[in-house]
C-alpha cells in the first residue's frame, strides 16, 4: 500500500523554510538588528480554520525544539555568501513563542507576530505550512503519496505532448511550494520526482531542507517584507525602495541579484530601478498582475537603459502551473531569459483537494504601518488605509478601486 502523505510531525527541521528567509535574515542581522515588526495572518478565501486551533497550537509548540545540527550547518557553510557570523547566530537560533499570539478573534483564526525582526523572520513559512497541513490532515486523512506522484507524472505527460524537444531543453522550472503545500512529505516527493524525471530543466527548490537532503540547488533572494520594512527604516518614504535595493547590493555584492518588483507596483519600481541597479541586479521577479505585460515593461526598461535584455533573467512566481509557464515562455522566448517558480500547483495539486489561500504579512515596522500595493488589487495589504493612501500619493500610484 502506498505511503501516507502525512508524517507524525509537520515541521521537524529548522531548514524547512524558504531560502529567501535566510538571505533576508542575514541582511537584517548586519543592517537592522534592532528593528521591531508585526505580522498578521489572513485566510483570503474565508475558510473556517477554528476547528483546527488546538492541533495547530500543538504543532507550533514543537517549533521551539528545533535547532541546526552539524550536518545542516556544514551544508550552509558551503554557500559562499552566508557569512560566518550569521551562521554562528543561526546555530544558536531558537523559535521564541513569546513573540506569537494565536487564538480565535471575530470568529476567525487569529495569528499575530510581534517582536524583533531578526527573531520573528523565520516564523512565516513554517506557520503557514503547519496551518495548511493540519487542515489537510482533517479533510483528507487517507491521502497517499502515490496520488500526488501520479498527478505530477500526468503533468509531465502533458508537457511532453505539448512542448517541443527544443522548448523542453530551455524551459526552467523550480519548486516554490513550501508555504501552502499539501504536506511536507508531498513536497519532498514532488522535489524528488522533479529532480529525477522532469522532462524540462529542473533548476532547484526554495526549500532549504530539501535542497540539503536531495542535493539540489536552494533558490531565493528577497521577499516583499524586505522592501516593505524600508518604508519605516529611516529614509524618506519616496526613497524606501532605493534604500532597500541599495542595502541588498551592499550586503551581497552582486550575488543574489533577482529583485522583487511589485511591492509598490511595477511602474513605481521601474522609476527607482535606474541604470545603476539595472546593471547590478541579474534580473527581476514577477509576483502579481499580467505576467506578459509586466515582462514587456521590463524588456522596454532594459532597452531604454541600453542593456541587452538577453543578459537578464525574469523569474515568474505568481500562481503558476506548467500550462501557464509554457505560454509565458513562448511569448518571451529569444527576447529575455526566463525561469518559473511554481508553488501550490506542484505541492498541493491532488485530485479532490482545494488548496488554501493563506498569507502571513508584515503590517508594522518600528511601530508604524507598512504596506504592499500589488499590481493585482486583491493582493494589496495594509491594516492602515490612511497609510496606503499616503503611499499611493507619494509614489503616484492611482487607486484601482
């Protein structure tokens, strides 16, 4: 009989997180060790998660037991841009549950993080993975690994049938599916199958633990929180994106050069992404709005600056599947390099399973609000409407409402 899709414990390893959490954590240690932040959980589709509260609490309590062992630290030491002082700090790091509040509020699952950015930054990914897997355990207790594996092979068959050999040789896909995965076991099986049997180019995973276990490349640079936090970290608000990019350049000296563009819309980002940054960063990541229209803006911007777009890479990561990835690839092939980070459609695509729509986002930094104004109106997030309006005014972003 096929193995169960669930393990006894959900998060059993400090590396069971997305790589960009570690890269941002190092930058926070070196630049903003005293910054305080708040985060809030939101279930976008309004699903009732209250019945799972006790089990979620139990799994969260296990987080405080986690630490890195010598083998995991040795793996991280081989990554050239992770510095010795950061790795020493990470070796001492423990999840401190006093920074976390969880319960029921307004008839919904309530979860808030409040504390030093350096000490709460690693909570986001395991908390979302726990909520997703606890819910899936209750709704699909008899799920077997073979069902996820068979679905993945059906996708491979579709890709072979619809893409030419030349396209398969160029199409690059990565796993970005930790936060909303069906389960940890499913994600591990997905990455193993992608590594061994994917008909196109599997380039790595965002999950550090799986990169270590399965000998694949860990992938990730920065997330929205990096740019959002800079809205309250000292510079004028109008200079916050520039400050975030500049700090990243000083931290990584040309490495980890994929910049996220949709914290205050692509148009506002490109206003700040001048020749200096365009030359220093290897490319851009898309996470909201029409992907091809976004790519056209990026290509036009590089050309305007006198940069050959074929020397740059666009990474797509917004709700993708293989079908959509192939469409985007064909629209841009030969004009700019592209790569695709697929999340939920790889790690929580099983017949009969409806994946979750959950987020845990930074809401405040140093006691003042921060916001994300996405290229997709539904993804805009801030608990202070006045600050969103002010941010729109400063960056000349029209309201889409």
